[in-house]
C-alpha cells in the first residue's frame, strides 16, 4: 500500500513516468523524492518434522487457510538466520536449512519471498502468532496458487525427481 505523502518532507505524492513505469514523486518544492514501493523481504520455510510437512494458519486467517511458516526479514539479518528464527518463534523447533527452494514475488502484498526447505527437531510448540498447525504427509501435500504455494509446487516437483513419481 502506497503512502499518500512524502516520507522526507510530508508533501503530497503525485504520479509521474520514469522510464516505462509509473512512480510516485513528492510534489513539494525542491524535494522531488521518488517513492519506489520496493517489495518487503519475507522468508518462508517448508518445514519437515517427523516425516510430515507442517502447515500453519496465522491468527486472523480464515478457517481452512494454511501456508508455510513465514515472516519478515529483520534489519541486519540474513535470510537463513531469519528463517531459523521464524521456525523457532512459530513452531518452537530447532531447525536446519536443507536447501533453498527459490525466490518468489507475491505482488498482491508487494513481497519478495525467499523460500527454504527446513528440517525441524524437537517438540512442536505453537507460537503466539498462530491459530493452528496441520501435519501433512508429503505425498498428500498440494500447492496453492498464491503466496508460498509456488514454493510448495517447486519443492514437490524436485522431490518427485529425486524419489520417483509416487512421491
């Protein structure tokens, strides 16, 4: 969501063309600051725990909507460290990153998602941000079209290549 006013001087923002894109620029005298609307970096983890994939439903999400463990990358935090932090906060698990699944744009929320395959150890303890968790055997996991769903699709495709079509 775009701000309506310049973050530098407070004057209203106005649309203008820069190259082949429309941007917002400060209309204040002498300011001219451009608001680029850069995407927010998010980490997401397909967490395997005791043979299952753990899906989560965040507080405020509709019943039946699940996704991967995810969260915003914090200042001066590498994506790998942020991913392990999120698994600890949301699931109470110690974790290790198995591999990078991929990097995905989520235009609806203006996010850039860095997705990992993560293996969790320990007892599952649901964090305060979650409404519930769901265990899904990998062979029953199905991707969804938005957000972290494309990472699930790509992980399943790689898994089938490694383990055969029955997986």
